[in-house]
C-alpha cells in the first residue's frame, strides 16, 4: 500500500540506523502500528521530495524519527495533533476521510510502553515525528528465569521488542484494540473490512468481535475483489473505505453488484 503510493508520487524513502540490531522494552505490535501510522501520514501529506527514517540509541532509549518534506503543520495547530478526532483544515484537503485517531492512539501506545512521541514542523517545509521507547540490553535474555517472563519479537528496522508478558497483556487490554477473530466453526457470519489504515481495521474488528462475528481484512479494493472472488460463500457484510490506493470503495462495490470481477 505505502510502496504503491511512494512509487506513484516518485518519493524517496531513506532508512538510516546507527546499529544493525538493538533491543527495546516494548510491545512489538504497537511499535509496528506506530511506525506504519507515521509513515502513512508522511506519504499522505507529501506530494514531492520524500521521507527519511532514522534509528539510534540515546540516553537508554531507542529513538526513531520519521521526517517528511510534506505540507507541514501550522504552529497554532501543534496542540491539536495528538488529540482525539483531530481535524486540521490544511490536512483535510489531502485526506478528507481521515478519522483523526491515528496520532492520538499512537501516543497512547507509546505512553503504555513508557515512551513518547513528539513533533516538530515547519509549515510548507515538512514535519518530523520522534518516537522513543526504553532500550533493553541483550544480556537480559541470558537469565533463564527472566527469559520465562518476557515476550520477544523481531521488528523490521533492526529492533527486537522485549516485554514482560503480564504487562504486555495489561497494556493491550487497557486500550482494548488488539484484534481477536472468532472461531468460524461457531459462527458462519463473516464480515470483510476494507481499509488502507490497518489501525482502523483493528478497531472495527474489535467492535465486530463483541457480536461474535468473524472478521477478515483487506488493505485496498483490488485485494478485496480477490477475496470476494475466492470465497465459496458470500460475505455477510462488507465494510469498505471510499478513498483507497489501487482501487477505491465505490468502484469495488459497482464491480461486486454487477458481478464483473
């Protein structure tokens, strides 16, 4: 999804890391969500130039910066950026259907991992977001007793997340956003959620799970068509974003209705 948008706009994407690998006290799923969200925002609001990601260790923290050459943020809008359902007029022109939840949730995730997200921006020049999470030392894994109590997961970008299992589940339950799919043998009703924002799909899936509904997700219309075509029984419901890369929601629904896929 992001690769397609970057290629279409001929943007550059650079990654710099001070070390080949490092360890963080963090929930790997939340780190991935934060990075995907920041990259997605950068792509949406950058029409030319590109995006640079830098990773380094500083003061017992892992520091990840995502810098773009996009439209930037006006100084009077700084305080709004991490608020719930944030809408900014200059951003709405490029992303009219945004939920305004991405940065708000990302900061919540960072705080749950004893980290933080900050922003610096110059309107008309670009924006830089900085994510920090606590650094861990590889030696912690040598203790077998400690090893039983930690959760580890490799994350692209050369980071391995390490997190106490009990605290990991507490943090996920606190936000109640982790996706759990129901057993299809118990309920045959399946909903397809199509959205180019993975975080949005997870929120919707969580809500559907409360009603014991199975949930499948797709990132764009083309992927959704493939899933509909390959399914033996029709989906009970399809929830789809209108504006998406590759193929939009309106086009997909027209193709499904006339059976031209």
